[in-house]
C-alpha cells in the first residue's frame, strides 16, 4: 500500500499515512486532531542498475558497446 506525506496547516506537523491510491487525495486529520491538512509531493529515489535495453547500451554489443564506434 502506498505511503503519502501530509502537512498540517494549523500546527505544521508533517506526517505519513498508508492508504490506497484511490484515497490519496481524501482529507486526512493530523495526529494532533486538526483537519486543515495538505498532501505533499514526495520525490522517490530508485537505486540499482537498469536492465540492458534491446538497443545495446548495456555493454554486450551494439554501437559503442561492441566496438563499432571509432
């Protein structure tokens, strides 16, 4: 289930809620009981390496991976 981050406009508390995507924009009360909250945009960092694509860029052939560039 996705986790969404919210901020209370009344007290400034930032908090997170796990809720279905269909409820992501539904009102959320802050832990202090205030109802004036706003959903924050969260940046997601994804680590790891990408799988090679059909065009070659993974080093196993294709242009520049197989030595065709001069």
